[in-house]
C-alpha cells in the first residue's frame, strides 16, 4: 500500500473556500465461499391404486396421476462433498381414501357475559363409523357475527380449541360458528342451522349483579343507592309458570337491576321486559320513578327423576296464562333437530330478541325476587373555552367531540384528557389551564357518583409576530426570555393584557452585507421595547442595508496532514508539526466555519464512527501545541457536511472573533476516527474539508 501527499492550495479574497485533501486507505478481508451440498432427492407419492404406473415425466417436469395430495420431496445429503445428485421416486403403500368431511361444534361459557371479553370453545372429530377411518382434525375456522348481521372471520385454520373473543360492545348479541378441516384436507361445510351457532350477549346487567343472602342485603351494600326486597311464593308446574310483578322506587341517576334467584336445583335469568337493552337509566330531574316489571325463569335439571319435556299444548297454555301482562308479546315455537322444544319472545312485527331453551321442568316451591338500584350516573366531559364547549376530549383513550355524555358506574376508574392548544386560528388559540376536579391535562378519575360534570378550562392566547424588513435571517429576535436565532420572522403567544419585552438585533451581517436597525414600523426608534398585548399583533423592525466597508480575507499555511493508511476503528490526531495555520489578513474580526465532503462513494460522515461511517472533529486554538484526544468534544467539535460556524464553544476557543492582525494566528487541529467496518474492504478515500470566513458580529 502506498501513501499519498496532497498539498493545500492557498487563496485570498473575501469569503473564499480553501480545501485540503486527506487520503485514506482501509484494509479488508474477503470471506471464502461455502461449497454446494449434494445428495439424493426422493419424491414420495401416495398411490391410490397400489401401482407405480401413475408416475411419469413430461419434458423436464414430473407428473403424478391419481394421487392423494401433492408429491413431496425429501432430500438426503451425502456424507461427503462432491458426490453426484440423483432423483429417485418412491411410492407409499395404498391407503383408504377419505373424502368425508369432519364434524365440529362450538359453545360459549356464558349466555350473558359480564364484560366485553367472551370465552369461546369448539371441538370436532373425523371418525367415520362406516369405514372406521379417522385422520384427525388438522385445524378449525371460527367466524362470528353481531346482532344477526353478516359473518366475519375471526380465526383461520387454528389448532386451538378455546380462545377469548373481544373486546366487543355492550348490549349486543354475538354468534359464533365453526368448521373443521381433517388431516387429509376435507373441509366441513359451514353450518346453516342456527342451532349450530353459539349465541352470547354482552350485557351491563351481569356486570352489576352481586350475591345476595336470602331475605338480606347485598354483600356490597355500600355501592347501592337503594335496595328493595320481595319474597313471593311461586309454584312452577310442568303445565306452566307463575309470574309476579312489583313496583320499584329508585332515586334519579341510578340503574335498575332486577334479579331472580330460584330456591332449589337449577338456574335463572334476569330481564326487564320494557327495556330492549336490559338497562334502565332513571333520567335526571325525576324525583321518583315507578316501573312495572315481569320475571321469568327457566330450569335445566340434570340427573334427576323429575324430567318432563314440555309439549306444544303446555306451551300454548303457558302463553295464554301470561299474554295479558303488560309489555309482553306472545310466543313462536319450533322443535330443533335434537328434539328439544324451543320458543322465542317477540312482539308482532318485531324480530325475536331472545331465545330460550325449555329442556326439563320440575316443581319449585319458592323463588326470591330482589330489586336493586345500582349507582350509575350520567357524566359529561367537556371543554370550556369561555365562548363555546366544542373541540375534543379524550375519555379512556378514545377521542370524542366535546361535550361528551356517557354513563359511569360507581366504583369504576376512568382516564380523562383534553388537547392543547385547540381552536387555533391566525387571530387566537386556546390553551389548557385546569380541570374542574383539579387534575392535570391527563388524569385518572375514581368515580364515586358525586360528580356529574368534568370541565377542562382553557385560556385564550393571542399571536405576537415579530419580523424584519428587508428579510434577512442573520440576527435574532427576542420575546422576553425566548430568543430565536437565524430567522427573519417569529411568532410568539401571549395571554390578554400581558406585558412583554420584545427586541431585535442591532445589526446583522453576512459576507459583505450589513443590516443596521433603524426603527419600528410604528415609529419606536430603539431595538428593544415593552408592549402590552390586547389582541393579535404584528411588529415590524425596519433595517438599513449597506455594503461592508472592510476587507475580508485570510491566509492558510502550506502544512499538509497526510493521514496515510489506517485500520478499521483506528483513531488519528494531529501532531504539533502538522497544524494548519489560518491568518486573518483583512481589517475586521472573523469567524471560521467548517464543512466536510468525501470524494468517493464508499463512506459517509457521522457523529460516531460505524459501518462505512467515519468521524472528523476539529479545534481552533491560539497555541502551537496539539490538543490531546480527550480535548476534542464529541458534539461541539464534530465537522458536518453542512457549514458550522465557530463560537466560543464550537470548534474550540480560537475560531471565533479572530482579530485582523497578521500576528494572531489560528491553529487548526483535527482528529480522524476510521469506520468500525468497511463493506468494500481496502479502499482509498479523499476527504475534502472546506474553510469559510465571515465577519464577526457581537
């Protein structure tokens, strides 16, 4: 490998760009290739007829006739490299042809679900009682639909037999269906009979139900606003049911819960006939409310001697007995394929809302009816801008237009949040101040039922725009403690009637142009002023533009830094004798600026070295002694592809405000950090570093 030396060219004149080149070579290693593996390829074919005559070759393709499934290859590698590759064909023995699809069924754990997550089960089998074949279940497809709508995919070819569906939505019916695929690819048709579907309802009622003692109060009575208890003797015969009713008084803002507990074997349902969502909210402004309700129970007794399946005549008598009660329609009935009589509640012209099974009836002597008013409040979450309550709020991570009205249950936890700023225009905007409950912009609410409204209060702000004319981005604009550098216009925000100090730079310069502050557009002659804001406002600073009456030039020494050959990850720094000296030969103080380019296509510059990425750092000092590697700052001394100007902290202490005299030299020093890895192995790169001077402005 050879070293390269490149001489730096000196130039004079305002704003010139002297360049020096840094040759660089990186050594690399080429990895050896991996020999190709050889062996024997076998194609296995399941032969229906027990002969090998159904395998042939057409051109370069192998064709299999009358086979079950596709042929599949098996590759056996040779024990040593270099052996020949062979293609052999083998046939599996004849097998019983299975073209009968499997069977599957699905069910849910709960008819009514207390939350939005539903646990769904399914199973299937592939046993054929005629042939005795059983290739097993390969996978299941599970669909769902909401409120009798179209079927949607949930799980596709899953091997699981239970999963949790959700989250769903409250007060909706969810149905599930399943089909199975057996081990040889037979796919079961989707079921058509509704009895093959699993129906479940996500309902608020079950979520609020608590255990009760016979004749006693709820176990968690503290969360209930009102409680009423009724004992009613009821006899359930095989020929019908006995119904009861009650008048219930609940305070406003509560939710009415009706529950029925059967004493004896079996289970019961709770429902409210005049509310299709099974949810009654007593509206605000109502002192008391009276509701008339019916109760219905069905029983399923397993393993008892008192088994009786209701007949059509019994159901007719059953329907006649209760047809006169309010809010109740009449019954439609049918017999499903398993022989279980089913009926559904409906009102004339309205589709059935619920379907009930009547599998086995027996005698029950007593039922206990509990009526509970659970604490549920209507809650409003909104913004208050002083002029409207629009905008947006965020409740439990979902965004809603303000005001947002919902119902919360006592004891639940919620997260409320608003957005700031909002309603931003060219004339004003609104920023968050506080919530009515004292919380931050996003906070958690433990709802106790005492607060019905959560309000986010906002304050108005006016835009304060400050600009310069002519437009020149070489100075600064200040608003109190905030200062914007390198801009001709900046907008700040103020509350009404606030007082602020605004200011602009006295003079700005770039190359040979100077802009000197003259006055504000409204006549104020000082660059700093105090203003009071009552509406949106625009302050304009007028500047006089002129050509700089000075000479801007500098000189550079003939020193060359030849980095030479470096290894991966190596760091090089300049020695004392390698410094490149810059001299201000003009008549005004200067600031030095640096940038870097690469002449090749292999590498790029970066904050830290990496893969095909190097780092160059620089320092200007007034000393001829080279800095140690620890004196180079990783951030402030990094040379970028874009121009960076020296300050008292960037590129060391000697690159800013360099006076115009030949005896004040600026020593420039560099540190080079090679890439940690190179894609291209050994390469040669030339780094081009540009130096730019500008007039120093205080």
